């Protein structure tokens, strides 16, 4: 009741985009923090589909810190090969 089912990728992607829009219009960090935490929770969760994880990472891009980049780099070893390539490309383009 109020949660989007895990298999409803379309609505979950819309929710990510809405959270990104909301965070983008906020001036204070405390208001943006829940959206950033939401993005991070999605792109670090290996049970979520790769497309949704990469979409969450893209939405989180403007708020990424060096600690986030190091977390991504640390995740690479446990990822499937295609996801490893995608994350490596993301880091290469970002930095």
C-alpha cells in the first residue's frame, strides 16, 4: 500500500526521475538528501535490474562525491561482466 512493486520497472523509473527533478529544484542540502539517498540505495542494490541501477546512477550523477566513485570502484569485482563494463565506462566519463 504505497510502495511500488519491485517488478514494476516503468513506474520505478518514473519515481527516480521525479525525485531527480525535485532534488534539482531544491536549494538546501537537507531537502536534497532523501533523494540522493534513494538514488544511492537503488544503484548499490544488486537485486535491482541493471537498467534501473544505471538510470539511478545517471540521476545521481550531479550529486556524486569522490566517496561514491570509490564505492562504485569497490563494487566492480562483484558485478557481472556487462555491469562491470557499464560502471567502468561511467567512472571513466565522470572523472
